[in-house]
């Protein structure tokens, strides 16, 4: 029985230690916002935050999770969206939407490390998150806009620690 | 009025909060079983034995199905030629489904599927185009030939060459998926498909049932791009078959590698050309030979190859054009629909020919292209007279916006001074025909229900795959009733609500379904107007629907009140609508007629830089001017244009499908198959909607937008060719995709070093 803190709530998980975090989240906890894309950590669709850092949940075994998990459902709520989510809507980023939770969480991880990233820094951090609809120019624009607002409004507006104790 | 406004995608809120629900996110009933296919490792062979005892004995396996278990037809083909769901006597490609495992969990099914012992006696496999040509392995019995006039090369300078353009994996982020729910006398199938009606037909056919017993529902898809037009049939039929035989709900979701190994891709094409030039460098005669990799099944190859022929001259006037189209059967995955549906392949041919002519004659490439453009009133090579010819004006706008002449000069100076980094810049136009070339598919239906609180729920025959169709449809319905788009809800596509639909394809989703929805709304409006005209003593035509109200002269009431009053007066608030595109007349046997309702035009200028030591290249800037007509939603249209360009860029630069000599696809995961990433984006991607268009003869004068922008990326390949040509005096003959290897080979050719 593993203990797992997800979006601020502590869960007791009865699953094999080698079960990928992706399926723990989707199949056991019903958090469908995290998506399966490729299963080999090469597309980024399954990205979540562990301890505030982006990881590929499809290749992270349950037993290797060493911090609180934040999924897209925990980043912000309808009515209280994270600044990244707000800017994603303002820039009309999503088309089919499948990769977008991973993109947003990867961006959250980036902004935690580099509050005002350049285009090159965005590219370096986000190049592993594939979008087949080709929304990349808008992803870049939304990240820049969110970074500017976070700098002006303070990190409290966009805390992505996922309820770490 | 909500049409014309840049309203967000209907799922904008859902997508950023993880609440958008796709098929794999739907709650499954207790006891749902999960499926996995056992696949062939052999590209071509005869099945001599199938020992599935170990599969049946594996943990949590409920059933293992083979072709013999299918009560009806073992066929998932979108055309009259059969395409088995499960192989019978022969296998035709590595990755073909042999048997189907039904188990209590997804993992149990996948693990068991590996345990089958299938004996296959290998037969010679046709893996390359050359092997297919040598074996005479054609669909449709041999090449299809169309010509506008017989090319006569007498007295003309001859230019010959070849361009090979690789195929493309769709890489929709949501893989193929289906969930079948048996009921007392029928089956409901949730399918991630662009073509719910075809899934309905194929499920009914496999079960030996009448169509009315099968209902197919489609919610939101995580991308499709043509890859779920015919390719969704197999998974859906598998789920329905297993559900029928076990009596329990059955779900299938293909693993990424299985999806890439099993399902169809864009057609690879080789084009041999022979052009006859007059003294000014104008093409007077052109002979094209199209050779397409169609894979193992006929699938949609005939219409795809037809469209490649229809777009073989793009927007240009070629006085005598002959096209010979070889649809080659190979022992590889099927080639199928993919954004552009053959159009991009056809256009690559003529753009390559013009680039070659410019190189040979030294003429400025854009001026050469302009000199070849069709004018309004002229006929295309298949005989369709153009009602309009906006490209000269679009190119004027693009030249100015991209500062083309000054940048060409700057690049020439740069290339003279820099021996390692070479730059290139090119402009290419797009003229893409809108309509299904199978004329009877150009129809659509809708069902619109108004409720007594003034809200609207509607269903139409189109499917939402990310393109924003449902938002545009909601805008059309909201405009018809003069209400806010938030008051309109689009319910999932459902064959029980709107029957006999066409695939959401050919860029026609909004044109066809939007018009059908508008027709249904008009019927309800007419009933309300008649009721209120009698009450208010005015003519029905005087009644206006706007700003949430119904009004005439000094009378006004909220739309909701009008709806309630209609209900109390026992007037129906529900209507169906139907639309059929007028004026089409196409004969595919002769290759003559009017296959298209109208055309969509645009043009792009792309600048690249190439490192000639490593073959690495980057797109520096792309400028686009595109005609979306009277755009229903400029934000969505711009998104389609940006995304289409990016996807086209992937096709022509970094995406490479590789089969080994035995016919195994070696690129079946994102670890080996590279689609564009954010790091491949140009620093500048400037998109302008062309304001000069009169609009299309379609719903609210908007133009279709899904596919045409894909071909704007041809300018990137031409720019790379331009950069290679800066390395030496010889013809670089750059092939596609322009991977670093292809670019280095082209640089070597430009220098006269051959294929070093």
C-alpha cells in the first residue's frame, strides 16, 4: 500500500509498485486530465508535476514517486484558473486539446525554474511536448504572457506546488 | 450576431482544466472487457497454422477471436474491395491483425496477444515502389491517364527530373479507440472516427445486421487529420464483434506502437516529369508520371490519387498536360486519407518542376510562377472554368508583407559572404479545390431542437476533432436565432439523430453541416415568425431575430418567451435540415468536369538557413496570406492556418517513414519518427487573412480552411532547395523529406560532387 499525495489530497494506493503513475492517476484515481500519448516518455502528453517538477507519468513507476503530485486538475479550478490556464484560453492555444494538460504542466515547471524564459529557453524546456495540431506559436505566446503576469502579480497567483506539505 | 467573431474553441475551458472528455475518458460499465490484436511479423505470407492455446490460457483472457468467429463479413474496407479485419489465408503487411484477444484488463489483453504462435510461410514482399512497378502491382488494373491535350514537345527545350516525397504518419495524439455497448436488440458504438456512418455500416455488415440495429456516437477526438476517416473502422468493428460474442461491453484503445504499425499513412509519391519550355521559359507541354505507394489495401487510394492528379498543376495554366497515375499495391501499411488527400503530393510535383525551370533558365522564381497563373475564366487541366483568380492580388499582398524583393537581395549578399550557413527564401501559392470528388458525398444533415427556455441543442453530421467545427456551428445557429452562442449546445454526433452522413473530411465540415444546421434553424424561425406575425398583425418577413429577442416594429419579446409561446400554441420547435452542394459535375473516367464548388487560395513565403557541414536547417521566418473568405471565426481559422503550415513543414522536413527490406516499419514510435516540436518553429510565423476576397459561395460566405494551409509549407521545401542551390552551380535536386541526409546530398549535387 503506497501513500500518494495528489493535488493536495493523500491517497492510499493498492497497486503494484511498477504500475506507471499515469494509470494510477487515470484508472485508480479517476483523474482523466492526464493523457496517454506514446507510453515511452517521448511525446509529453502524460506530463504531471512531482514536487513541482515536470515528469512523464507513463514512465514513472508508482514506487519512484518521491513527492506530491500535481495534475492538471490540481493546477487551477474552473473559476480559479492558474495564470497559465487563463493565458492558454486568452491565446486560444488548444485545438484538439489532447496534449494541452501536459503542455501546461511542463510550462508550469519551466516558469518555476526560469520565471521569464526566452524563446530559446521555452524551446529547450518544451521540445519534448508534442502537439500535432501545431499550436506551438500560441504556446510560446501564452507562456510569455503568463510569465509577465506572474512576475507582476507574484507567485501566489500561480503556485504549482500541488499542496506540498 | 456571433458569426465573424474570434470566439474561443468550444472546449477551451475544458482543455486547460483536463475536463475535456474523449472516448478513453468515458466511464465504462462494470464488467467492460478490453481488447488487443495479435499482429503479423511477416510482410507477406501464407498462414499455415495458428496455435492460440497459450493466448487462451493466459490470465484474465475471456475469449480469443479469429476470422472464423465473425458472423457477417470480415471486411472493414471503405470501398467495394474487401479488406479483412482479421487475416484469413494470407497476410499482406507486417502489422496486420491476425486475432483478437478479449480480456478483463487492457494489460492482460496486450500481454496475451504476444503469446500467439502463428506459422506463416513467407512469400516475396513488395516493399518499394520499384518492386511494385517491376511486378506490375497496380490497383485499378493499371495506370489511370488524364490529359488536357496531348503534350507535343516539338521545338521545345526539354527538362526532365524526378521528385520523391515520403509518406507521413498522422500521429494524432489520441490513438484509435472504440467502446461497444450491446443492448437487447442492437449495439451502440462509441468510436473515435471522422466517419460515424461508415463505422455503422461496417459494424452492421460484420454482425450480419440491418443498419438500424447499430448506432454510432462520436464525442470529441484528440486529433484525426484524415487518419480516422477509414482507419477507425477496424477498432470499432473489433469492439462490436467482441461485444456481440461475449454479450458484454468491450473497449479497445490501440497502444501507440500498434497504432503506427497497423494503421494507414499519407501516400508516398514519386513524380517523374518531362517539361517542354518555350524560349521565355514558359511551360508549354508537361508529362507527369505519378507513382503512389498505396500499401496493401485499396482503402481511399483511388480518390487520393485522383486528387493528386486534380492538383497536379496547382494554380497554373499548362496548355498541354498529361498525367499518368500509378496506384501501386505494396506489402506495407495501407496509405489512406491525410489532410490534403493527395493534393499536397500533386502540388509538390508542379512546384518542383517550376523550381527546376527557374534554375535552368535563371528566371526569378516568383516571376516565373506569376507568368504561369491561371486567370479567371480560364479552365483548369480538367476543364473547370475559374469563377475567380485571386492569387495575383494575394501574391502582391504577400510580397509586400514579407518584403520579398529586399530579402532576396539580402540573402544573395549573405550567401556570397558566408561559406557555411546558406540561406534560402521562396514563395509558393496554393489553389485547393473544395468538395468531395465523389459527388454524392457532398451532402449533410442536422437536427435542431429549441427548448422552452430558449436554449438550443443540436446535432449535425460532422465530427469535432479539434478543428473548431462545433464552435462555428454554434455561431451559425446562434446567429440564425439571434441568441448568444452560449445558449447553443452541440451534442455528440449520433447516427440515430442524423443518419447517412459523410465523413468529416475534404475541409467541408463547416460548409456542409453549417448549411444543414442553417436550413433546420430557418424552418423553426419560419414557424415562430408565422405565429408572431399573426399575433402582431405584420408580415412574417418583418420579424427579426436579434440580441436575444424576436421583434417587429414596436413589438418585441425574448426569444425564450417566443419559444414557450410556440410550445403553448402546439408548434413544433424541432426540425431537421439538409444541404447538398449545388453545381457539381465530375466524370472521373474522363478526368473532365466541375468537381469543385470553389477553390481556396493562399500563399506563403518561407526563409530558411542551412548548415552545409551538418545538414541541419531551420526555418527563420514564414509569412502567410490566406483567403478564409468572410471568416466565421478568425481565431479558429488562424489556428488552422498556423497548424496546417506546421504539419506540412513536418511532412517535408523531419518526418521520415522507414521500412526495412523485409517490410518492417522501423519508425513506429515518437522515439524514431520525428514530428515538429516547438523548437522547430520559425521565429516569425506571420499569418494574415486576406481581406480582398468576395467570399465563397458557401455558408455565410466563409471559406473552408482545414486542408489548404497544409500546402503552404511547400514554400519551406522550395526555400531549402534555394539554400542548396546557393552552394554551387548545379541542380541540387533536393528530395523530400529534406532531412539532414537529403540536404547534404543536395549540397553535394549543387557542387557537382554527385551523390557523395
